[in-house]
C-alpha cells in the first residue's frame, strides 16, 4: 500500500546499486524476500540500456563478497536498506608475470575462485596440470611487516610492488570501454559479453558462481550462450576447458614458441626490473609464505580489482610434477625450468659449488641450443614428428602404425620410470610403479645386505672432525656399526645401530677433491633428529651406499633389486655428469659473450674468480653437450630435484607439542619465557622442523605419518595429529608477520595441497575435484 511521499507498508525498501560500466546509481524497490536474480532483473529494467548484461554480477563492497547465488534472497545474504551494492563486470583484464618473467595481460573471471582462475589461465597458455600452479603477489622485503602499503581487502599489511609499465597502460587504454555511451562502444561491449558468457555458464565451473539458462534473471536467454564466431585470441577463449581435457595427453595447448623458449634475461635485469630479490636468510625465505593468494577466494575478495596497476605472479606452487612429457609439455617444462633457475640464482635454495656448476652447465647447454638455428629439427614435438613419419611412409601404413604405438608405449614407460625415480610423480603413482617392479622380480627368501668399511663421525659442538673407521652392515632398514669385519660375520655385539626409516640423506660430495661424504639426519626414539656423517673411499662405494640408504629412508630394503639397481645407475650417472673433464670441447676464450653472473649464484662469484667458474662450467658442459633443448631443461629440473631441500616452503611459526601430563604453574611460567619461534618447511613428501639459523633438519614427518590436521581460524592455529611422538603439535604464525591469517591459510594449503596431489591416479583422463581441494586445504566458505 502506497501512502504517498515514498512511504509503503508492504515491507519493501529502496536498494542503492552503482552500475560500474555506466557510473550511475540506480535505486530499485525490493523486499527481503526478493531473490538475487530478481534484483538484477529489476536493475536491468531500470537501466533501460539495450546491452547484454549477462557477464555482470552484484558486488557488496562492505562485506567484500560477490552475490552470485541467484536463488537466494536478500535476507539470506544479510542485505538491508543501508547496503550499497555495485553491478560489476565479472570478466576483465589482469596483468600477469609468468615464471619465465614474461609479462602478459589475460582476461579472467574476477568472481571465480583463484583455483578456477588459474585453471582458465593455464588453458589459455597451454600448460597441463594447472593444479600445480597458483597466483601470488609481489612483495618488498624491505617494508615487510611494517604495516604500510596495503594489499587490499583481506587485511594484508605488506608492501606490494606495483611496477608501472607504460606499455601495459597503453594496452589497457586501447581496450577500455567508453563509459559515456556511443553505438560503437555498445557493439564492442556486446561482443565481449558474448565471448565471456560461456565462461560464466560452463557446467564444469563450481555451482556457486554459475547459473543455468533456465534460471537466468536477465539477458537474451539461450541465444546468449552461443559462442561468437572466429578464433578467440589469448585470454578471450569462449569456454573454460574441462579439467579432464587439460590433464589428458591429447591436450597440447597453445604451442607458442615464446612460451616454450623464453627470451634470455640477465640476472641484473631480473633483479632491477622484474622484481626478483636475493634471499639472504631463512627468515627472508619464510617471508614468501604471505605472498600466495587464497585459492578459495576470488580476486576481488583479495583486493585485486580490474584496471589496477598491480601485477600478479603466476608460479608453480606445488613441486610434485606429474607426468612431465617432452611430447606434450614443451611449455610446461620451460616454465618449470625458468622458475627453478631463478630460485637457484636468487639463492632461494642452497646447493654446493659443484652442484651449481653442473646446473650452470645444463643452463649453458639450453642457452646454446636455444640460439642454434638447427634446434627445431632436434626438438620437434611428437605430433609433428609422427605426422612427418606418416607422410613419408604412406605405402607402409600398418608397419608405421605399429612403430608409432611401440614408440608411444616406450615413451610412456620411460616417463613412468623417470617419475618414480626422480620424484616427479605423486605418491600413489610411485607406489603402483614400485609394486609393478616388485612383481616382476623373483621371490627373495633372504633379504640381502650391504656391508663394508666406512669412516664414521658424529658431530658435536666444539669438536673437530675426527673420523673413525668401522665396519658397516645395512640389514633391512637398520644400519649397524661393528669394530671389524670379523665381529660382523660372527654377529657379535655391535657398537651402535641406526634405524634409517624416515632419515634425511644429504650428499657431502666434491668430485674435484675426491670427497665422497654422506650426511644423515636420523630419527631417534626421543623424536629428535640425530646427525651422523659417513665417508666413502671411492665413487662406486659412495654410489652403492647412497642408493641403499636412500631406499632404506623410504622404508624399502635391498630385496627390491630393481629399485636398487635403478637408484644405483642414476647415482652413477649423476656422478659422471658432475665430474669435470680435463679437456672440454669449449674453451674460456671461445665464450666471450657469456656472463658467468647469469649462470651461478652470487655466493659462488664471491668465492671464486669468474674465469675459474667459467672453466669449471665448461668442464662439466662436456658431459651434457649431446642434449637437445628440451632434454637439457628436463635434466636441469631432475638435477634440481636431487637437491635435499628442493621445493621447500618455509614458515616461521610458534611451535608447541602436546603433553602427556598437565603443566605446573612454575613450568607454565618457564614456557612463557621461552622463545617458541621455529622454522618449519613443507616439501612434496614431508614436513620438517628446521634450525632457524643454520637450516639443519631437527625433525621430519612424512605425510604417511599424518593422521589429520585442523585449522582454528579464530586464533589462527594449525594443528597436526601424527601417528608417532609428538602425537599432536600446534603451529601458530609468528607475530613477526603483519598478516598472520594469510600465513595460516598458506600453511594449510601447502599441506592439504600436497595430500590432494598425492591422490592423483595414473589415469590420464582424470578430472580435478575442486571441492576436494578446498576441503583438504581448510577453506571456510561454501566450497569447503
């Protein structure tokens, strides 16, 4: 009933909505029972502009959330008369920096979760397995934790680097829509909306941000779902690719040379213009944990708005690479190679000088192959090579088909074997491959053992390295020390024994000085790690013991002969590659344009002269000069995966363990005075507690020992329940961080994300279960 002067008694009220495209405010009369779809329908009728509004949604700035569930009412969403909503375009342009430091502008959906946005981006770029990547912000460590500069709408209090680019600004201005009207403007806007429409209504997108044609509150009905004719440009694809097709072998993506072969960027340019930073301590490495975006929220919910100058970083977040295939993953291999390379050059990960020289030799080989005009013939994709072979053998179709199938099976077998031995695959896949190998080998009634004389040293504070010679015997997964071989053969009392299960194996190797050492961090009954050092006499002895100890640390014995032989062969191959050749094919004088600073970390440049470093790189380059472009990049990734601390995400937290009995008041006061700051690392197969200063491993927990984990968002704590002592431990982000919420969410995403990736199956046509990912990573929204 209308009483005049705008007074009604039917419970309705006026809702103020800003139309972002037209920059006008419309007031429409609604009630608490009006559903979101009805609000948008009334708004479009009130605007009275003939335009396809299908790519628009309601945004609530005060609550920092999208209102996308069209069947929910205003009361269900808590919208009242004082609320001020905005009618925003959901698809817009986003600035990205790729892992190889190239910058691009792609059109993404700002209302979808970051997980879905990354899937769409990887589809446009031609990268398989997008679940391994995510988006992160650029961070300035000089201003970290000072509470200045703002990351925007989620309470981020760190300084975000927003390097302005006139090139991107001009590109954005050329694509901007004239908000003053005009027929040409309306036509172009309608064309863009038609392209975006199918992304918003794809049935594979999670239910919350999607709608069906039957429930459309606006638009042109089914006609709006028709894809615009013509080939879409990068970032304007008309439908979101199915997760199934992204992971299948048939998916080859946009095979563009600038993504599969990145331009050379000098290290100094990367540091000064591309935003990379050298990390000097473990604390600075832990600072990177606040830069990842929340995968369960949309971009706008995290302060990333269309048209802003902020540039996000697309990076590999989970280093459990699944099914790296040279035929189909040229772009993916190159992007992984570039990210790994920059992590080594900026000292995000430590390695020995010899390991750095071997990696530099592989980088040099990739650099030379990229500049070789003949590389195309040696690096052809599998599809092109198969097509050429089929064209050349038209008269022998049956034979060619059989050869092609045999080649594909051989390639698949090599891929599976490399995944199992280099840690590229996931846990379930490695287990299935190991079971297959064990079924092929004959039954072993007695488990073989490895024995021999080694030098032993147990480091202690304020002591010199005093190695003693013992006779070692590895039986099952236990390492025994005897005074001599006679005592071992008589099964006499041993000097000491170590259970190697869940031990950390760190090589202490120098091929130049013939130093063959092994550092072991062994789990004791008290729950702490004990460090012991072993010293071998020859290269072959070192390879045998490293292979056997590596198997024992994973719970395998020497009865797994196939696994031991493959591990031994791989270790010997790495040693041969790392050993310098006295007479390399290339000389220092023949490489005048090579800047050593672009191939090794700064700490190596401080320890050695540039000419000596280049000579060492060339001596190791002679061992890898036969590799082509993709093979050298893949070998670089595998060498990086052999480093003990590769792909570890660091977190600075307050660490507490569960107690078997209550604390007294005096014990409570002592605990409060202690500094509980601890450094934790999350890798693809384990969680580690590390020393804050040295980075040494204090304790390790495999994911197989993890029973459950919970997140308390009120106090921002992450609790882990384990199958061995300590049975419970709680991690709380350190007060050093200004944004403890983002640290807690990233910690939950790291642990839950690796568990999610371990659930992947060998089936190539598997689908990505986004709901399962959000449940495992502790999402708090409707998708959890």
